[in-house]
C-alpha cells in the first residue's frame, strides 16, 4: 500500500475541529470524554476496527471515561491525509457515542 505524503499538522488542523498540534513533534492530539468506561471503550473498539481497515493505527491512552489520542503517520515522519481521515472518523464516531465536548 502506498502511503500518503506528509502534509504537516498545520494543514491538518485547518480542516479539523477541536484538534491541536502535539508538543515537540509533527502530530495532532485530542482528548475525548465519554459518559463512562463502557462508552469510551466501545468507541475505541469501533475506531480500532475502522483503523485496521485503513491500516493506520492511533496512539491512545484511556483512563475510565477519557481517551487521549495522538495521530501521526510514523513512516511519513508526521501528519498525512491518513491522519485527517482517521481524525474525522473518530470525531464522527464520538458524536454518535455521545462524547462530551
């Protein structure tokens, strides 16, 4: 599979809502809050299945109802269109799962 070229965090952030640039690297970050662990883990499961289809996997950290996400395409050395696609998918799934802003 051909990987997309690096576009950089600033380009991605211009197309996404609620995401920020990561400190010290070309990556984007966002924290999602859910009603409880079940909702958070259910969202992570749905995203994991979609990420596998994209062959693009997030860095994430979950504690109870909170999921912190970092996206970057490691083999491109930074943010690519894959990250924008996965971020948009995550946002849509979070809305469907009732995530709190």
